[in-house]
């Protein structure tokens, strides 16, 4: 029989499957090491490539700032009733070849009247004495974003008309974004609202990137001799260069040799400035700044720095107000609308303005 034959045993470094063939465990180990090395190499390549791409390709800096390229084909912006009641969709033409989409939400107290009403009826309501908010959102998304709609609902419930616009290049609006283009859109909407508002109060409200659009708009209106009735800035920055420096994305690059040359200069070279400090120092409109202490996108310190700069430059200090929301509340960058004190904060601010 075969009882006398010795069994093959695996010696050191030799698999029982045969000499020169690694066992399953060793194969898995080698595969994991390869994957880890590949991932590290990929990250390093991306890390080094992004700065050069920012510098070489003039399209990338605007893409990073505006973040408007992704447009969901499943969102029907022409029918706002799917997102919010007592609202009509309309389109304006700030300049030839550019059309921007706008939602007009009337005060909640008038919702029963809105059934079956057309755009002409909605326009006529702007002069009903209720204050009008021109809402300028931040980068990315569109006017149907959930937190934007939630803010509009809060404002409507507290007696405000809200005109929420998608700038050129956002949502269903045509054209391509630029700082001048966004400002033109906003000025056009504000003047359109003012022409229909009678004696109603018209306020600019900017959030995040929209604070830059709001400050540009306020300055342009001031230069025309018809300053905005008031300005609300939610999560504002000082200048776009300083905001980019403080953005979470920049954390891994701040120590990168030539950070300003690679990342900040391309932004400026694309005529993206949004200098909130300089703009707001040149306007006479009352300003309310709202900022959450736990904002991870635009640091709270930038909002406070903007406030101090503006407050110090004003003769009438009471025209500039700053409201901080403690970090423990968890409002971060987009959720200040949840604060139950917000309606009262707005009421007190508008009471303090000369027109209210």
C-alpha cells in the first residue's frame, strides 16, 4: 500500500499548494499593499495636479467658485407648487440673450387668494404694503434646494413677499456666470421689484456667495442714487480671496508652495472679487449680519470681521447689526432659518430702518 510514503509538508515560504505559489493569505496581503500604494499614489497625483490645473486652465477657478454645472433634470422649476405653496414662476431678461428664473412667494396670509391667479395678479400684490425680500442664494444647486425653500417658507409665514432667483447659469436660467453677470441679474430683479412695490419695503437678502452678489448690487444701486432699503447678509465673507483661503478645501493646500499664486490669483484673474468690505463701506443702507458660530464653510470670524469693519466706518452705528448664533444650536452654514428668534430679529431690524 501507500502507508510508507512520506506526506508533503509546507516548509518555510512554501505553500502547501506547491513550491513558488503563494497561499491565499499571502495573496490577499500583497493585493492590499498594492491597493494602498495605488490609492496613495492617486491621491498624491490629484493633490499635485489640482494646483497646476487651477493655474493653467482659466475655466476651473470659476467652476470652483460658482459650482453651478450640475443641474438636476428631475427638478421641475416651472411648477413651484411641488415645493412651496402660493408661489408663481416667472422669467426676467436682465440683458439680451439671458433669461433668469424667479419664484415669487406671497405672504402666507394671502394663500387663499392665490388659487387660479396669474403672474399679473402676483405682480400687483408687491404693492400691498408687505415687505419684499430679494433672495440671492449661494453657490451650487438652484432655488428649489430644501434649505432655501425652508427659509422662504419662514419669511412668507411672517408676512414677507420673497423673490428667489437663479442667476444666469443656475437652474433653468440661461447664460454663463460671471461676477458682473450675477450682479446685473440681481440689480435687474431689485429694480423690477421696486418698480412694482409702490411704498412697500424692498430688502436684499444674500446667503454665502449671495452676500457678495448682494453687496455688489447694493453698491450699484447706491451709485444710481437709489440705495437698497435694507440688506440682510447670512453667513457672509469679507472678500472672495479671504473666503477661499479659509474654505475647508484650502486646508490641505495652505502650506503648499505658492498657494496664492496657484489658487487665489486665478480667481482674481477671472474677475471674481466680491469685495464685501469695500462695497458695503460705500452704501448707506442699513445692514443686518447673521452668522452661526459653527459655520464650517465660511468661518464665523469672517462675518464678525465684516461687521467690525462696516460698523467702524458708519457715522450712524445703529444701522449695522450683528447676530451670532451659538454653535451648540448646530445651524452651521445653511440652517439659521430654524432659529425661532429669527422672525423677531427681522422685525426689530426692519423697525429700526428709516422707511419702516
